[in-house]
C-alpha cells in the first residue's frame, strides 16, 4: 500500500497516535531509505497540526456549576481551557425550570474576559434580548421554536453589536433553518431536549449536525455550529467529527471528565 494511503486515516486522529504512525512508517516496506522516512514523518507533522487547528472550542455550561460559588466556576472554566462561558437562561415556560437571568449575568460579568454565550430557553425572546445584551451577553442565542419573527430578531441582535445565534430542539428539522443561515453567527443544535443537564446525547441530533455542516459547505455559509447536551468524553469526538465548531458541556465539564484539551 502506498505510504500516502497509509497515513491519511491515521493523521485524522488525535496526536497521541503520532508515535504509532512513526513506527508504521519506519517498518513499512515503502520507507526504503532513512531520508524517505524522515520526509514522510514531516508530512504527518504538518497534517496533524492542520487537524488540531480544526479542534472545536469548548463552552462549559454554568448550569452544572455550584451556584453558591459561581466565581469559582468561572475560574475553573478559564483554568480548564474553556473558550466561552455558556449561560443557560430558563424561564419556567419554554422549559420547566427557572435558572438565572440578567442580574446574575451582570454580577459575574467582571470576573472574566471570556465571551458570555447566552442560550435563551425562553418564550418571547424578542422581549429580552436588549436587557441580556446590556447585562453582558456577547453571543445571544434564541430558540427558533419560541420566536415569531426569527429573521427580524437575529438582525436585531446583530444591530446591538452582539453575535446572533439560533437554536433548534431535537424535533425541529434543519430544513426550517435555511432562510436564517445568512442572518446568524451560530446555530446551536440541541443534542438533548432542552431544560436539564446530565441527559444522554440523542444520536439522531448528531446526524442533524452533519446535515447542517453539509448545507454550510454547499452554500459557503460562515456561521458556526454549536452542539449542546450530552457532550462528554465518550461523545465529544463523534460530535466534532459531524462538524460542530463549539461543544457545550455542563455535567462532563464540571465533573472533571472533559476539558478544553479533549
Ligand atoms: C440543556 C442546556 C445545556 C446543558 C448541558 O437544556 O441547554 O447547556 O447545560 O448539560 P450537559 O452537558 O450536562 O448535557
Ligand atoms: Zn445550553
């Protein structure tokens, strides 16, 4: 088998496979001279770097943090290489629980320079985006299922100087997003039903991420894809492989099993 065919599938795996790739090449019949072997190893180095550049960002969700010490939770997100603080706002209407709102966001805003990724699981998001922007949100994501005029709302969020996000629950098909894709900076695909942390990821939602990524490639879209719910050390790679750019993780991150180094 030619060397190029041997190396391609391997370099798409994590860099801890690097030594394994090296050994295969050294003992391959095709590594006919030491010079040739060095050349092939250099190619793999380069490809591995390319792969790492595409690694998704981790946005830990405060929903699984100890609410009595949110400052410590924010520090933990910084220390464990989170790229954003995911803040799940629940109103007791769109989802059954009530979590936190603008005053809590305002009170932790000064603790970090990391972006605040505010996920509004609320009815009537249009009535709330201004106050969340003022409280310190950087990315504001509303649910397609809760917005009557999603196009107008996405444009309004951008007009506030914020990143606009739209989210879909597991039963909402990707096709319903098509007319919005040029108006948003991020599409948050819920990989569990919204409302609670610690649920099992729904595999069909990972296939939705793959469909959305294919649609983005086809249209030359610029939005990011975020995956939210059930992302842990067992599922993160499959979600990333499907095309997610941002992994939201609550219970796995705060239990210590998933970090930004995954
Ligand atoms: C669920 C929230 C998620 C949740 C993820 O409604 O939107 O952000 O915190 O929690 P895990 O990672 O535990 O599924
Ligand atoms: Zn969320």
